[in-house]
């Protein structure tokens, strides 16, 4: 398993370096980027920085709501610190250990008596965020699908987004059905991601009676995505791009969804290429400017990641741990939740091991 993770990380880095070379190797493009940078209105980047601050504010409000449903009351300062630490790990570490896993680990240290609810709150946090993205995407597709499909490459990217979101929606609806009809224990024992469906089932049951608070978390999720999209809109304004706010809101679901896939490290390189294709063809933005918009928007967010790294250094949980230990402890907790939901299947798996 360790060798597989290492190989996957090496592959991610190789893909990142390859795409970056493809994007930046042209001297003419680099000269155009330097000229655009010199002609930019950098005050707009401050707007992007503040916009991402609102992203984390809405994320903190959402997470706080979901934690309180489970009776977990964490101070705003500690909650904010955990979110910032999650940004740092998500942005700067390749491989499979993401910010969510690290957030779960340190949240468990803050709430040792409520480990399962803490993990499930993070899981539902992701589900609510995904549902909000789906709603925004549906609205944008209704408004701008013909525009997004005007060129073969942009149409392909748009359709890839739709396939991914339809698959995600189907998975969520399936998990709703499994929970609603109490079919968790009837799922095939060798079914891929069975444990995840068990976790979702437990989480849905815990949150079902708090639908008003869950709806509020959904509203905060809309704010998270609007803030995230706005970071790159402000970056576009900094480089005097002709793309409108609606243009950015139409293309950002594509960019954010595809860069969230573990293709490159933190989406670096892939994000730049996507902006080249989408802004270049749909908004007539020069490739050099499109790359600058992408890179500057990412760097604005990266500053928040650096702040998260500083907070991590100063953070004083009960213990710091290696990434392998973090992943292992979270995995064990997931297995415990599966055991409580379906003890017969859990015991069968451990006997076979």
C-alpha cells in the first residue's frame, strides 16, 4: 500500500510538471505574461484575497452548524484554526492525504468523547458542499449551456463536468435510498466503497431530524462557492480580462470540479490549461492573460494556505503526528463506524484478514 501511494504521488508530480512545461515553455507567451503583469491593476488581487476570506468564513459557519447538530461545541478560534490547517494540507501536500483527513484527525483530538459524530460532521460537510455545487451548476447550465458548448473542446469539458456531477448525484441518491429503506446491511459485502455508504447512512440518520440546520449549512455552502468563484473573477479584473462575472460563474464549476480530481498536485498546471481553453475560446482572453488569471487566483488562495501552515506550527493539540499515523487513525475510526452499523460484516472481514 505504501508503494502504491508513493507511485501515485510521483505520478501526480510528473503530470503537474508536464502540464506546467506545456503551459509555460513558450518564450513568446512568457513575454506576453510579463507585459500583462506590468499593466495589471493589482489592487483587484486584494479583493480576491478578501473574497477567499469569506470562503473560509462561510465554511466555518457551515461546519459549526453541522458540529452543533451533533452536540459538538468548539470555539470559533479552534474551529477556524482547524479549517486553516486543512487548507495548508490540501494545497501543499501531494498524494492521498487531504485536508479533510487532517481536519478529522485533529478534530478527534479536540473531541475525544465524540469521535464518530466528529467524523460524520466532516463527511456531511463535504456532501452539503457538493449538493450546493450541483445546484449552482444546474443554474449555470440552464443559463449558459449553449455558450459553453460553442467549441468542441469547451463542449467536451462541459460534458465531462456533467458526467461527473450526474455520477455524484446518482451516488448520493443511492445512499439516500439505502438509508431510507434501511438496506445498508443488504448491500453486497464485496461492494466497492461499501463502508462509505455505511458511513453516509449513519450520517443521514443523525442529521435527518435537523433539516432546518442542515438547510442553513446548504445556504452557507452557496456562499463558499460564490466566494471561491469570485477569487478568480477579481484576478481577471486585475489583468483587465473582458470576461464578465457571469462568465466566470459559468466556467468555474468546470475548473473547480476537474482540478479537485487527483490528477495534478493541488490542480496546479491543469487549472492553467483549463483557463487557457475556456477563457481563451469563450471570452477571447489571450492565453498568456488566462494563465496569469489562473496562477494569480491560485497564489491568492495559496497565501491563505501559508497562513494555515503557520497556524499548524503554532497549533497545540494533544499531539502532532505523522501523515501515515493520521490516515491510519481516521481509517480505524471509519471501520469502527462500519462495525457499529453492521457488526456481522465487520467481524466477517476481520476474520478473513
